């Protein structure tokens, strides 16, 4: 699917949290991947989300991804040259206020579902059944 948002929309949303030294292109692309998955999920659920709504959501997700990589200032000091940075408050989209807002804006709830999905795989490391010894035959 086509990219819905752009650098200037994300910069506007970030405001003072954008340091202007790094490009937002990679964050917009990553947000597009996540929002495309949510759009597919919403369609499968039969939930209608307008293109304008997806554009807003993608902008908030891109801002979230930027802030995950470049921590936001909580406080600054110019004469003392010090500052403190916000750290993530949770995992995934819960990690920033931008990600939390993106989930709240999604009427299909698909972003929230993606955010809470935990993937786990199990692999048997023992012998195949044909090579196993029955319990009564063991020493």
C-alpha cells in the first residue's frame, strides 16, 4: 500500500521533540508497514477506517518510532548544558505517548492487538518417537 504520511506531518506532530539532524524517512516507512498490517486486519474484521484516519494513525506511529530511537527531552538547561530524557514507558506502542495515541485512534483495535501479540515457538529437542525407550524398559 502507498505511504500515507510524510516527513513534514511527522515533524509538525513532534514539534520540539524533533532534533532536525536525522531524516524521518525510515520511521515513516516502518510506520507504513505496521499500519498496512492494521489495515489488513481491519478489513478482515469488516471495520471501515477511512484513508484520512489511516493517515493520521500512520503519522502518530511514525512519531512513536522516531521517539523510540531518539529519546525525547523531559527537561533542558541551556546555561548548564544539561538535560534529561524520557525513557520508554512500556513495550511496543505502549512505549511512548505517540504510540498510545495511535492505538486510541484506531477504531478497529488492530494496532492494540498487534502490540499485545506475543509470539512463542517450541521445539522438541529429544529423540524421535521411534528411538525413545519406554519407561518400564529404563534402568
